[in-house]
C-alpha cells in the first residue's frame, strides 16, 4: 500500500521556519540529513517527515499539507495563545479543518475532530 513518506516545502529562512515547526507544532528535527544536499532540515511528523528547503517560496496557489490533530479546538487555542494566527475551524466531511501559515507563508491545514 502506498503511503506518504515526506512532504517538502521551500522556506526563505531555514532556522526561523524550523524553529516554528518545532515550537508551535511539536515536530522534531532529525540529525541524519546529509549536508551535501544544501541548506535544509528534515523534521519528524509522527511516522512521516517534513523536509524544509531554503530558497524562495513559490506564490501561494492553494498548495498546503495537512496535519492530523486529536483535538482541533484545543490545538487552535494553544496556537492562538502562542500568538499564531489560525483560522476558525470549518467542517469538511465528518471532520473539521483550520489553517495557519509558517513564517515563509506556506499553508498548513490542521485536520481533526
């Protein structure tokens, strides 16, 4: 069965973006990324990974990735308390979603109940 291993996003400030994902979303930076790949970072997101590549982010055209959270309302409250701008939750099928952006403007969907 196919499964997503990682998602890659371009960020204009690697350390700022990596710090955001670690602090705000609890992702954990990996230490096994080969330096020969150029500026970037790999972060664990559950059993998957987020790869950050330093460069010029593309214009926002609806692209995003989604992170499943157990309790969407609690996660929104926590992020807002930290000063992160998060949309109000909206129903999507049997679940709900809310959106935020990383410091480079990449959209992130929070998906949960």
